[in-house]
C-alpha cells in the first residue's frame, strides 16, 4: 500500500541541489560593482568641488577674518557695525 501511495503522490524524489552563480554571473556582478563604485567616487569628488566653488563665490570679498571653507556672516553696512 505504501508503494501505491508513493507512486500516486510523487513519493520520495531527489531534491534538486542549489547551485551558486556561474563564473560569468560573478564576473558581471564584479564589473557592475566596480562601475558603481567609480561613479560614486566621481560624483563625490564633483560634489566636493561644487561645494568649494559655491563657498568661494558666497564668501566674496568678506574673507578677511574667516577660516578657509567657511562662509562668513553678512555684515550690515553702516556705522553701528552690528551683524544682520
């Protein structure tokens, strides 16, 4: 009776073995990772360069008492010398 039930319901069939990615898939994944990392590095350096340019333009001529890379506070022109 057990043989009949196993033949009807599929019985004990060998399970397929899980396979890892092929060498081609691994190579493609490494290539994609390298491209992504290169793009990230390029964008980071471009962002830093843009930030420096924006800081330099925003600082303008008021850089007498500021640290490098710091945007100075605007100073109200007039006799009082108070900050805006």
